[in-house]
C-alpha cells in the first residue's frame, strides 16, 4: 500500500466510489506525496514487475543489526533482495548499519540516513527498502531526508501478495491485510488534518470533521465487510475440507520457493504454476495422489511461509491455510540447498505454531539435495534431523522413500483384513482395489478370498454402502474379527 504526506493547503482529493477503499487511500496518499515534493510512487503504489514500457525501480536495501538481534547470523539481505526482485525492483546497493538499538527518528541513525541520501542522488535511486518494520514517523522522516520513498518489509510482502493474487478469495485476503496495515498509519498520511466544512446557516456551523476521521471510518467499514466475506469463505472452506474426512489428507507446507509446487506436480500431475520466485502460489490446490503401492491420499499445496511473516497475512489467509490445519499429515518441505535452511525450518515451525498446527503429525522433507553446494553443510543438516526424507523433486529422486514415510503415517488408520466375497461381487472388488492394496487373491468356486490393506474409514464405508461381508483382521481370531467389524462399521 502506498503512503504519503500532505503539505500545507490543498483540498480534499476526489473520491471514486467504485474503487476498493485500499486503492482509493493509496491514490489519495500519492497525491499528497506529490504535493509535498516527494518523488511519486509507481502506478497504484505498487512495483511494476514485468509490465511493458515501465522501467524497473532502482532500490537500496537496508538492514539494521543490533546487539540483541536474533537473526544476526542470517543473510537477511539476500532474502530481501529476492523479495525486491520479485516485486520488480533492481537492487543498486546494500546497506548494513550496526547500532546498539534502533534510532527513534531515522531507525538507522541520521548519519547513515544521510549516506543513503547521497546514494539516492548519485545512483538515481527510487525506493529505500528496509528489512524491518518501521513506524509511520520513521518512514516519514527517512523520506523527507533522502527525498525518495521508503517502505518496510511488511509493505513489500503485501505488495507482492497483491500482485500475485488472482482469485477473489486471495484478493479479499490481501486487501484486508493491506487495510489493517494502513489504518494505524492514516495519522501520518493526513498531517495537515484538514477539516471538512460544517453546516451552512445559523446553528449549523461547527468544526466539521477531520479528514482522517472520515478515512478511518471508511477503512473500518471496509475491514468489517471484508472480514464478513472471508468468514463466509472460511466456513465454506471448512465444509469442503470436512467433506474429505473419508480420505487421508496431506498438506505441503514450507518456506517460500522450497519446491512445494514442483513436488505437487510430480506426485499428482496437478499442473500448478512453478516459478523460481517467492510467493508464486497463493491459492491452495488439492489433487489425488495415488501411491505406487495402491493407497491414495488427497494432497494439498499451500502458500509458502517466510521469516517475519506479517501477522496480518497469517490471519487474513486463515481460510487458505484451512487445508493445513485440517490435514492428517503435514509434509514440511525444506530447501536443503539453501545456506539458511535451519532458520527457514524454525520460521515455518513458528508460523505453524501460530496457526495451531504445532503438534500435528509432520514429516520433514529435504528437497533440492542435488543442488546443495556444500556436502558438509548438507550432512550437518541431515545429522540434525536424522528422520528427514532427502529428495529431489526436479530429478524425481527419493520419492519411493517419501511414499513409504506417508504409508507409515497412514498405518495407524489402516487395517489388513481378509474378506470372503462372491466372485460376482465386482463392485466391492473394484472398490477395494481403488481404495486399498490387495495383497492376496484366492479363488474357491464361486467365492473369492482377499487379503487387503485398507483404511478403516474406507472399509467402514464399504460395510455401510455395500452388502454385509464377513471379514476379520489378518492374524486375529473370528471373535476379534467380528468385534473389529462392528467397531469399523460404526466408525465415522
């Protein structure tokens, strides 16, 4: 979302009721920014990535390292550069400032801010991107000093999400996050605090209403409408996910650009968009994954996570992440070739905990092991997580091991049973072949005896919808088999 400031004077910007309120506020802020003499932002307040005839913005990346910085060992600017390039910017320079704590006025201190101002003049820089969350006052002070727009990490991520949002649900989620980010900053968008005229005539004249109060009221009303719309979408999504309770469900989660979509396409042939950029997938896609041994599961690809993911985005995208919260198993995909693999694992675990998925059954999957630059670092990572599954989705390596791991997770819900069916009961035989693994098949006249490995839910569904069938748990006696049959028939 764009921000700006207003110089002295100037009337109230004209409104376009048909536009989303987040876009209208951005355009009004841009007009105030131009009146104040600050370089204008690109169209709509967003980076113009990949658009014909629009030059890419030149950016300076800024990182502050404090004595108590937990991410001091993380190459944070490398990730910020990826984000900037995804948004469409060209990185001109990286600036790192070491201070005991952030400066209240300029965040990085006046001296370093003046150095950046020199870079802006000599390199013709358009935007300063901070790898931190800045207060509205700090953004305003930096922009005034360097004579260029400044944005923080949160606004950059929101901008990328806005660019990549394609479906109505994703667009509503992004707009909600943008408005909630902008609302507390409106005070600094309207520094002149102009008042609208009061009534005309005796007894009706008054101080009027501050423009900031008008915008806050409009923004809050739009936020309430968006939350209501998203609540309806979330309820519908919950019903859709609940309708799959008869299936074993698996969700791919992980850091952005870890290769989740490539793995999804390999396992299901879903045709999910695969790009070497951050947040290329914002919408969940679910497809059937048929394991080579027979069982099938429902596999979902979810939006990628990132370090310091804005809380507003996690809340806004709750409906999209419903697949992960309701899944029977999570496949946590990690880019094992990244030197920041460990911090990325920790970042994903933190977001999963925020979503309430911290205790969910999870399999760690080390993807891109073929691209690891340092075999020693890869071995250290594997020693740290000995149960992780090493794969290469691009080269189709390690998939059999991954399938076995998923089957082990399914085993608690599986039963190995023996059934005695009429040979003519082709419907039941087809169902068993589609939903389970037939381990043995013996013909005896007009009867067929099957030894099948199948989920208890699927077996119960067959018992409810098909003819009553005598069956028993493999290796169990007749009495225990009857008890198991009754229990399974009553299973949800």
